[in-house]
C-alpha cells in the first residue's frame, strides 16, 4: 500500500505540482493512496462533464459554492421546466433500468462492479 504523504497540500498546489486543465476545468490532485484519490476541481460557469461512469470507483462531490446539474435524459425530456420530485416524472424502477442500460452499454453490470469490491 502506498502511504499518504504527511503534511498539508496548499489550496493552490497539487501533488508534485500537477494541475490538469480538461474541457475548461482545472483539476488539482491532492492525495493519492492505494485506497483513494482526491482532487480539487474548479468548474467555471458554462462548463460541463460529459456523461460517464466509474465502474470500479465511488465518486463523492463536495460543492463549496455554485450549482451543479446532473441530468438523466428521460427526466429532462418529460419535465423540461424542472420538477420537485423525480418519482413523479419517472419511477425508481424506471430510473434503475436506465442506469442498468448505461452499465450494459459500458460492458459491465452493477453486480460485476460490486463483486470487485
């Protein structure tokens, strides 16, 4: 296992001075070990992250300011003006089927991913 480096990584500094600029966003790696990888990301207004999945990782997002929109196409199509309750637009079972469809396109199932843990 790779040990974490002792100390504090300053807000504007990344591991080994690394900074990535991807699609107009800035990613600064903060910590890396066998069990985790964390970074600080800056998303200027109007930028986006394309639809994607992480078959072997959990993703946690902590927002310090601003707004983030996550889109499931069917919800946006059925309620283009927004909604207060996703269940009123598409049932949990239907949303689950959509997620399984994404996983199938990516070539794995949720069960396969969970078995790797």
